[in-house]
C-alpha cells in the first residue's frame, strides 16, 4: 500500500507546509517495551490447546492488551541472541546487512546511521532509551559516556538511563550483585552521564527501569504536553540469573500508584528493599505445579520448581510493570494517542547468564521445557528454528489500530523502523529492510502482495541444539554452525514458507522448506525441498537479500576485539543475475522525480504512485535543485567476478545524498554522514568506528554476468542543480588492477 502522506512528509519537514501531513500534536507517542529472552510460549495465550497440561505463567495485563489490541503471532527477531537482534531492531536492518554487530559481537559499537531514535527525533519527538543497551562500544563489560562511540545519546536518543554493557545487564540488582564492569568497578547504571549504582540499594531492575520511565514520561508532558515522545524501555528480565523482586508490586499504578521514582540515595524507588532483595516469589506460584514437576522430573522436581517459580515471578513482574505504564498513559490523558509495542529480543534461554549465585540467592539456569517456553515449536536462544527466532509480540493502540486483531502474517524486527516512520509521518530511509506494519495492524493489508518481501536471518554458533523431549528427533542435538533462514510468500501455493539450513560450509548445502503454520515443529520438509530448481531459487533468494562486508577491525580502536567478525562461508558466492529477462532494447533506467527534499534518502517505494516516469541515463542526467529522483531498472554485468567495485560521486551541493541498492541488498550508502562531492563505495567503513578503513573496500561484490536490478535514490540539495557519477571496476585480474571507469550507458537497461 502506498503511504498516504508521502508529499506531506517530505514537504512538511523540509519545505514548511503541511498538506496531508499530520500535525505534531497529532503524532502518536510510541512506547517500545523490549524484554530479554522471553520465549514465545512464555506468553500463555500463545500456547496451543494441546498443551493444556503445561503450566501457564499469569500475564493478565499482556493478555488484556492482546485482546484489546493486536497479536502478531508470527513475529521474528533478526537473530537468536541479544546484541545482533537489538542492532537490527534499532537500525531497521536484518542481519544480512549488519555492518558491525553480528553473531556474538556483544558491546561492539553500533554503526553511526539511522536508528529508531534518530528518525523520530528528526520527526519532532523527544526520545529516550531506558534499560539495557549493550551495543554502545567499549571493551566488553565496560564503557562510559566519554569512551563509548555508540552511547545511546550518540545514536539518536535525547536521554539514556540504564546499563550500557551487556554483562552488567545480566544483573537484576545492580548494587547487590557481583561486579561485571572492570572499567567502573560497578554494575554501572547510568542516569544521563552520572553513574548511580551506589545509590541503588535493593533496587530490582524491572521496577527501577519502569519507575524511571514513568518519571521521564511525566517530565516530558509537563515540559510540552503537545510534543510526542518515543520511549524504548528495554528490560533485562527474564534473562540471566533468575533474580526476583524484593516484595509485591505496589497497587494502583500510574501517576499515584505502582512503582515510583523517589530519587533519594538508598531509596531511589519505592520498592527498594535492601534487606529482602531477591526474595519474592509471586503468591500464586509459591505452592504451584508440584504434581506436574514430580511427574515430569522425578527426583529433580525440587530444583525445577525453584527455577520455574523464579522465572514465572520475573515475567509476572514485567506484566505488572506494563500495566503500570498503561495506567500512567490513562492518567495523563494520552492513552488514545499512544502506541505500545511489546516484544522480546529472541527466544527463551537455558543459561544462568554468566552470573554466579550468592548465599541465599541461587543462579540456576531456566529449563525452557517446564513451561514449554518455546511453545509448540523446536528451538531456543541461538537456534534459528521457530523456538529461537519467533518471539511474542503485542501492539496496543486504542483508536489507532484494529482492536482484537490476530495476525499470522510473518513480520520481523526491521519492520519497526518503517512502522514508526509511518506513525510519525516521516520517510522510511532507503537503508531500511522493513515494511510498515501499520496497514496490517489496521486490518488493511496482509503484506503478501509484495513479491520482493523476504524476511531474512543468519547467525553462527557452535555446538548443538538441546534435547528436550518435546523436540522432534531430528532437532535433538542438531549441529548449529552457520545458520540461514528465508521467509517468503509463495504465490504458487498461496502461503508463507520458511527455508532453513544449518551447518553451512559452502553455501551450496540443501535448504529445508517448511510450512510452519501446518508444521510448527518444522519436522517434515515440504516435497519441494528436493526439487533442484527450488534449491536454486532459494540460493538465489538468499544472495539477492544479503551481502558481504569487509569485517576488518581497526586494531587501534578501543572496542571489543571480536567485533566485526562474522565472515560467512558463502560471502564470495556469485550473486546470480535475473534469469529469463528479455532485454527491452532501450538503454537507460526508469526515472521518477518530484520537487521535494528530505532529511535522508527515502526508500524508492515512498515515491507517489502518480509520479511520471521517463527513461534517462543516470550518469548524464541533470538533477534539479530541491528534487528527489529515483532510477530503477537493470545493470548488465559483462562477466563473472567476485570483486566488482562500485563508486558513487554526487555534486558538492549541501544536503545532497543518495542510496543505491542492487537486487534487495544495500550497495552504496551515500546518505548518513555523506559529504557532498566525495565518493562513496560499497565498503562497510563509512559509518563505523570499529572497521579499519585502510583494509576495507578490497573484497568487492561477487556477481554473475547478466542483468541485475538496481535502484538509485538521490536527494539533490536545494541550492543548486547537480549530477551523479556511478563508476565500477572488476578488481584485480591476473595480478593487475582493472581500471575504474564510468559505467557505460549501454550497461543500463530498463
């Protein structure tokens, strides 16, 4: 569906008039609640009827929001572990386009580009991140506002409160639990640029982050009641040591009840209880599930009950905190203009989170099999089967979305960038891999009308899958290794399919194809999996939707030393051309142009549907001042090569920027931080601090000879006309560097 306010979005931001744009006071507030390692099945309403014998965790608030709002029942993270999942969520890129944070690059510095915070800040929002970050840079388990290049306030957020480093973010009581930060010698919790750990006596993090979030919202509305806000509330529960509250959740919620920020050292929140920290099992769980545990676990029932009761108490506490936020919005009179998104960074875990126990405070690993936290799927955290990738997701927005909607359409983390842009009435950056979910949430669009839409994931981790008795036999102990996933709509069968392969060594391994709605355990590959033509199509689809970067870390950069890793065995496999394409005989690309400008290069899909199209040569077309131009068509690559290099140079006119895509992958980013007049390449170094720029730009793009779809989007600055120059070379051949040259006119095909 064409976004209804493209003209208004561009013109209003940059040309000073409103047209169909939504006025600032009408833009909805947005609250993103991201929890850590909550499995799809930990949300009881996700459990199927056949699991009636399985204990349920009580989440009345989330259940109510689900029935009054929307359930996205096939929502996927971009990676089954926190750092890459969060990087993808906040940048709107799936892992096939991650430039720095891949696999297990904890505490690496998120590249300096568009984030949920930065695009909403540009749209006039106040922005805050409260909770766990873990992608700010600095040595693992370290980092301060001055030493971290990707501190949240350097990535689009006006305010940050919480943990920067991910290991400190395993602690639910920052003052009482063991130190995880060698740089500050604390479990560093930051309030702006002040580390306040020593003041946090007996503060449970779910309560602490909720109380600080409430204070921030109240402060925003006192300062400017009409200014919209974006809050990312990123809880650390239920991950890591199964830390539980110090007492019951205060009654009431909202302005006058629930958790409250007091701001007094030693009593920072009203639930701070240093003498009883980590002691409160929710009353409904204290004597629950004994017969079930005895029948399932025998002599180990006592241990399993202890861990299950702790895990359930953590999730119920999160549920209560969400209810507190909803009540606050009601008290402030903003509930009807606030969108609340609730989801988890990845599937359930079976690990204590690198945190040891304390006297009277055990650190057991959760057993996902107790609640079937993976639901009716196989897999947990670090697996790419649905138990590891599919996450609970609810959206609550009275008056904005369709109430009671239950969607089984696959969606993924990168879609939130496009969705918040839609809500805020700003352009979706061309860099974004996602698509707005707002039409889906309003009951208008099932997203199956886009043949180019592919959900994608890749992740590598050693060892094998768990061996829970609920798993199908082929999953028990299955080797992980390099893992890759495609989710797409198959027009032939009129259904969404999921293709998966694990233990990848060459990128030529066979894919297994599943209908995960009919076969939620992914136990029986579809017959099409054995078809050589289907395998060829899946290989092509994977290569068309991701790309390799030069992951060379700068040895002088003070960041984590295993970041910028993630070389894939298939990085240099040649990207196939489009098969069966008949040349039109017309050289040039389709060109659409509007008199407008934008704060970033917008996605080509943002162009108004009625924009006239002409044929033009990108290298010889004058770009009028104050215009947005898109070129689409094909580039005809003359021969095979795994080191094709591309160079884009724009006129030296302030405000000029561009983005280039080949197939569905990001080719050249001349957008964020681009200096007009300079040359941008396919290198990954442009917006990163951890990449050694002297070693990048050497790998190039592997391409098969033939026609490859290309999209070029250019925002021309308002002060003067301009041009673009797109060049290429094939890289070293027979020991000699091939010349860099302007792409010949005959190589552009419409």
